[in-house]
C-alpha cells in the first residue's frame, strides 16, 4: 500500500513538471513573438522617419524650383509683348505644380501628425503613471524607450524572497497601474519578470525560468482581478539572462530582481496607417 501511494505521488510530481514546461514553452514563444513585433515596429518607425525627412527635403527642392519658374515666367512677361499662349501654358503648369505641392504637403503633414499624436499619447501615459504611482519612490521607475513606456518595479515591493505570491503592498501599486492601463483601450501591457542569478529550485518550480514566469503570471492575474481586459495582457519571464548590472553583490542582485510592465500601443494599427501614407507619397512622386 505504501509503495502504491509513493508511486502515485511521484506520478503527480512528474505530471506537474511536464505541465510547467509546456506553460513555459508557450510563454517563451509568446514573449519572443512580442519582442520580434516590437523590434520590427521600431525598424519601421525609423524608416518612416527617414522617409519623411527625405520627402520634406524633396518638397523644399520643389519649392525652390517653383520660385525659379515664377521668376522666369515673370521675366518673359516683362520682356515680351504678346505671349498670351505661352503665358497661359505657363500658368497652367504653375497651377499643376502648386496642386502637386499642396497634395504632398498634406501627406507629409498627415505623417507628422500621426507621429506627433503617438508621442503625445506616450507622454500622457507617462504623466498619468507618475501622477498615479508617484515619482519619489526609488523602487519604481517610469521611463520611455523608443516610444514605449516602461514601468520597472523592484521585486521587494511585489514579492517576498523566493515567493511568487503578490504582496498586499504590490496590489496597491498595481491598482494604480491598472487604472492607467484601463484608460488607454488601444494599448496593451506586457508583464516581464526578471530574477537574479542565484539558482532557484523549490518544487513545484524547477529553476529561475519557472520563477520569473510564475511571478509574471501572478502580476497578470492581479491586473485581471482589477478589471484590466485580459486580452490586453501579456505575461513573460526572462529568468536572470537580462541583468541591469553584474550579479556580483547583494545590492546588484536586488536591482536585477525586478518586474517591468511595458505599455505598448497596438503597433499594427499605427504602422498600417503610416505605410499607407508612405505608399501614397511614393506614388505621387
């Protein structure tokens, strides 16, 4: 009987380990997919900015050419007495050039407005977060990198040592973060958890990968309980592989144990509009 019970317990532990590995693989794939999307979006944004700058330069060149055409046309009118036909054709060409310039100016303005709007929304999110969470807490950092808002929270505010259960103090902080996320329906939030390099092996978790993923999902569940739409949430674990500093002192290891909440715009919608405008601009040239 004792042997049968021991065999059953071993089977349950083995099954739990397998399920954990499947969850880890799915989460790792989702995280990589999200990172790839973010990298692709950054490349597209940089290309859009470069193309917009080139388009502005072309507009300035065309304006100079237009000024030269106007001067040449005026010189002809002043020196010739009866050039009605030529003047009429020149006026028509000038009119066409002006219309073309207006269309290109409009397209460029729309691109610039889109970029400005995105930057404005990002700034508004940062302002809201700093207002809600507070900017004087050294364990909470809010910043913007390449148009993406990052909220970094030290693990000592979220979890007890070696635990993945969210503390009451963390729920208070996450409640403020949830309020801001809910106010931006066109944005998503990825919870990214990091550990230090101290090996972790406390069943049912196997290692630091398991711990980081479990902590990320714990934070996601708290945000979901605070009425954040689960379709806007992403959970990701990074283990100890992306440290802020070397894991050579207790203080540095504490810095590396952190959870980042990354507030992301729905990049596909934004870049589809940008790409469409760039296609129209290229066709106009």
